[in-house]
């Protein structure tokens, strides 16, 4: 991918909801994506899918998606394909990207991680994150963004996109640093 400035990045904020944290034993329940181009969030191009699979168990208390909704969802391969298509020619944007990368089985994808940006920014200011400091709601609050209900993939993807825009405001001409994971 050619070197671009932050303002030129074509991004897709992606979030997943799962039955747990380990992709070897847990599974994808919901995935959503929100494109960001020209420093604009493109909600008209956003997408959200419930992913078919077995029982969601106790995880339903976190993300609010029950067994009936999952039974009517799309196959995991279709969900992964939809995200891959949304990412075509774009950079994945996520808050703690390893979660999305592992559950969506994405490799070699250019990534911007708002959690990494927040950690770096805090350290530059001489503040070293502890505990929950890097969680999405706390990072948003530091940037003056409104609180949203957590653990809905579409809301969290939008929250991540907004956080990125706040984190990079005024730095549109700086070179973008993406990681390939």
C-alpha cells in the first residue's frame, strides 16, 4: 500500500461480538463495519451481520444477542467474506485490532488500532495507562465524545471511527502509520 497521509486513508472500522475471547473455542456472534473516507464516516455504507452458530450461552448477557437471533444469522464464511469485501483497498480500523483479526481470520491486512494510538498519545503526554484507561469508553471520554452503550458491533464500530477522527484531528497531513498483521 503506498504511503499516505492520515487524511487520505480509506478505512473501515470493524467490530466483532463473540461468545468469548479465544477464537479456538469461542465463536463469532456479530460483526459490523463502518467506512471512513476523506475524514467522513459513511454510515450509508455500513453493515452489520448476525452470525449463525450454536448457543451463545452467557455471552448474551454482554452483547444482548440471543440464540433465536443467531439461528437466523448468516454462515460464518459469509460474514468473513462480507468484511473482506468491505476492506477491499482499505485499511482495517479497530479498537484492539487483534480481536477482530483473530476472529475474522484476517492476515496481512493493513491495520490502524485506536487503542495503540491512545496508548501512544497518553505516553507522549507523560500519562501511562493503567487498568481500564485504554478501554473504548474511557478513550472516547478523554476526547470529549459521548458515551454509547457498549458491546453492539455496529455501535462499537461507529464509536471507534469517531474516536479515530478525534485522535487525528489537526494531523490530516501527517504520514499515516499502519501495521500489517
